């Protein structure tokens, strides 16, 4: 397993640690420790992608697991944000629905031995989702910061829907294969 794939696996292992500090009330300042862990996990996403591309370490395993790791991290954080009252559940439903739609495309493609990698719009969407999560976790009870958080939530939802439309449009031919 190369270094890029190891970073992807590390991101997955950081998820329960992140949730422990965010949702557990045992550790003082647990929320801030959780934010630090989330930031580290988010940075591993950028680093593993950079290493994979620049050092020619792109593997089928990485193409498959990297987006799964991103989704696990983001979805875990989103559900936790609903749990602690910082995010409306409909936002999480939109984001997770998009992920299920794309997962369906990837599964159909996989049956035909095709691997569908994430595109630039999807990567930008992931960055917005991660920034939104970090912002909401650090946001204080200031009306201006709350409004800015609402704008960030709105932008993230729009980008999520646009990236889904883009992905479906680019890969619609997958559904037209003979085995569908």
C-alpha cells in the first residue's frame, strides 16, 4: 500500500476519534480537539490526492477508497452537527442523497470494470462541505456569524446539487450499458 492510500485509510481511522471528542462530554474542550482532528483528516484528503497525482501513485484502490473516505468523514460530521443542533437535517439528507446517487453510478460502472473518479466540481463541493463543517463547529452564538454560517450552508447545498447534476450528465452513458 502506497503513502497516498495509507493517508486515505488514516482518514477513515480518524472518524471515530473525531466523533468521540465532538459528541463525548468527557474531555474538556473536546469540540476544539474534534475540529483539529477534522482539519487534519481533511488535509490528508488534499495531501493524498497531491501525492497520488505528482508521484504517479494512482491506484484502483485509491480511486475507489478516497471518495468513500471523504463521504464517511463528511457524513459522520454532518450527522453529528444535526445531533448537536448546528445543522438542519434536510441539508444532510440532500448531501447524503447526492452521495447515494453517485455511489449507484459507481457501482454500475464497476460492474463493467470502469472506475469513475471524482471530478473537479465534486472536489470543490467536498472542500465547501469541509469548510462549512469547520465553520459551524467553531461558530459562536453571534448573530452575524450565524448568518454567515447560513450563507455557507446554502452555498454548500447548491454546490452539492450542481455537482450531482454535473456528475450524472457526464456519466449518463453508464446507465445505457447493455447490462443495465
